[in-house]
C-alpha cells in the first residue's frame, strides 16, 4: 500500500513530538544544574531547540490541515437568511482594559 502525503506528514509529526519530549527533558536537566537561568547557556540552547521544534510541529499540522481540507468536498453551503438582524448592544470593556 502506497503512503500518502498526509500519512508521511503524520509520521513526521509523531517523530517531532518524540523529539520535543526529549528536548524538554534535557531542558529540565539543564535548569536543574544551574538554578540561575539568566546565565545558563545549556538551558538557553535547549529552549531555542524547543521553540524550533514547536514551530516545525505547527507548520506540519497546518500542512496536514490544508491537505485534508482539499480532500474533502464541500457538502453544503449554509447561507444566512437575508433578513437576519445583527445583535446590537452596549459594549463594555473589561475592567483591565
């Protein structure tokens, strides 16, 4: 059976998640070695690696979503009734804004 693009991306996603869990473990070990994280080069290195892998995971998930979206045909288009009214009311911002 031939592997599709989505299957390849899903396998890559699994590998990236495993890699990220190892990186998080190493980052935790580096944080435990030197409690002052401002001067901990090893922690900074593993933090950057985690950010890179997290970005790659997000990109692969987006690619999977785009490919799966193309495969599905639109079932029905739901249209609003022409005479629908918008909800109007007073806007009160949150207390911290």
